[in-house]
C-alpha cells in the first residue's frame, strides 16, 4: 500500500470551530473547549469508516437511537431533547440529557450513508446556553475535508 492509498483510506476530519474555541489542555485527546465559558464542557470528535461488507443503512431514527444509547450511562439521566435532520455531512441524529454526572451530555451521530462521525459535548457543570448552541453548530458543520 502506498501513501496515496493510505491517505484515501483515512479521511481527515474537518472541524469548523467557532471563534473562541480552542484545543483542550491534553493533546492526546482530540477535544475542544470554549474560552468564553467559565467552566467549558469538552467537545470531542471521532470517526468510524465503512471498509467492506454490506453498507450500513443509517436513517435519522437509527442515528437518534444510537445517541440515546450513548447517553444511557449518564447517572440520573433525564432526556432534554432528541432531534434529527440534515447536516453538512449528510444526516444526523442527536440526544441531549441532564444528569448527576455529567451534568449535561449531548451526542451527535452524523452519517454520509457509509461513514459515521460521533461528536460529544460533556459538561461537568451547567453550561452557558451560548456554548450549547455553538457546540451544536460546530457538530452539524463537521465533515471530511
């Protein structure tokens, strides 16, 4: 396998941060924080690529269900919202919950029909509403670049 083949197999994640968001202190974890928030939550990204076999048939409903399952480990979990629709990458599903630990957690699952991008926003304290809005906008603008 040459370098070109490898580059085609591993797409680069395109994250369009809003002004005032910066990498978290730990470079080993791809997370971002909002400078304007007193105790910013962590916004994290990961990808899952389709390699072979039967292509996944993701629907908005299955993406929401995946997010609801991801939020299931929040202690004292209460669902705030779950929505789906279209985004820059294709389609998405999201679920946001409140709990004891973390205080607020939101997961977005994005899909282009073959690949998936998971975005999470984890807050140890009640986040600034503007931070939540910006995290949502950043998540929905994420794709491959």
